[in-house]
């Protein structure tokens, strides 16, 4: 526990997002359970990523996101695969991908409202321009990436030297609420990939 606290403190001093990788849930620990839970809260851990259950699970306690991914040998939920977790300037995103599912696309900003916590950056709920970012993986390069939001479309541009694509979409006259953001891509071979999240517009969550 002392080592974990030292690592979390060091990450905080460097301005890094704090992520904790565990085999099981903190509540399943036989020793040091409460101490670890207290450390997670004290150091504003953004994500606790776990194995153990062999099922896809995502939980949000309002401060920290807890994720688990099903085993590659577990078939009850469908085809085997793996999860990708991304932290983009403090914004957390998570997605399960089946093996052999390339090309693949993942929206990394703005944040999905289901993954919102009190630690989420204020800019995610901006009311003027929606900052859209997505990552693309494939056997060939992406040819173009598009986003649609409330009947508005914008073409994303690739960030040089990366697999990240981004754009800014004006949303100033759209009422506060939760709306779907859809991003899709086509690669040089004509294959497509897509991702959809729910975006909160406004500074207050309607369920609060």
C-alpha cells in the first residue's frame, strides 16, 4: 500500500492521470481493502481496470470508473476480444473490440456522459464548440473520418504523426441535453468502422 501511494503521489506531481491496474475489485481484497479504497479517493484515481470477473463490466461511482474485460476464453457474452481504454487530456473512454474486427474506431473526446464524474474537465460540457477526437486502427490507412451530431456533419482531420483525427463542431444553438455523437471512418481498402457515444451539452447533468 505504501508503494501504491508513492506511485499515485508521483503521478499527481507530474500532472498525469492516475490509473490503477488490479486483478480483482478493491472490495474483494482480503487485506487492505479500506486502505486501498481510501487511496483511490484521496488521489483522484480516474480509472481502476481489473480482470477477475471474465465479463465486460463498467461501473461509475461518481468519482472513479471501474472496468473489467471478459477473458479471451469466455464465450457466454459472444465472440472473444479485448478492451481498449483511452485517456485523452483527462477524458476517459472504454470500448470492447472483438478479435479480427479491424478496422476499428474509438471516440476519445468529448467524454461519454455515462463515464462522467466530478473529476471530468469542465471543457467537456462546453456550450459553443464541440471538440471531437477519435482514434483509428486498421490494416490500411484511413481515407476519411466523419462525425455527425444533431443533423450536423463535420470532417475530421488527421493529427500529423498519429492515429488521432479531430475536428471542432459548432453547437451553440442546440438546447442543453444528452445527444448521440456518431463518428465513422473508411480506409484505403473501402472498409469502414464506427463508434457512437452519448454527449452531454450544458453544465448540469439532467439526472442530477
